[in-house]
């Protein structure tokens, strides 16, 4: 699903469901993605809030995988 399609759904204030974002991607396990509303996305664990997706990126100075538990907390 593209950004244009997601923006055409004003009833959810233009927030996609996690299931919309994961469509077509092989996932091992996600708890009920069809009903999880995505409030934001961040690669910085300090900025993650409830409803956000944390993207763990292995960068030049830091490995985001080291901060997964901080993002969950």
C-alpha cells in the first residue's frame, strides 16, 4: 500500500494500521497488526512513544539493535 492510498482514509486521521505497512513483507510474529494503529516511526529509541515503530539501524557509530529494549520500555 502506498502513501497516497493511506492518505485517502481520513477516518483514522491518516494514521495507517501496522498491517497496512507490513503487507507483502515476510514477518515471523506480530501481535494483531491489522488493528495496531501506527502513531509514528523513529530510528532514535529516545523519541519512541506508545504506538511508534522503532527501526533498528546498524549505523557507523551506533547499532540500533542495542537499543531495542530501551525503545520497548
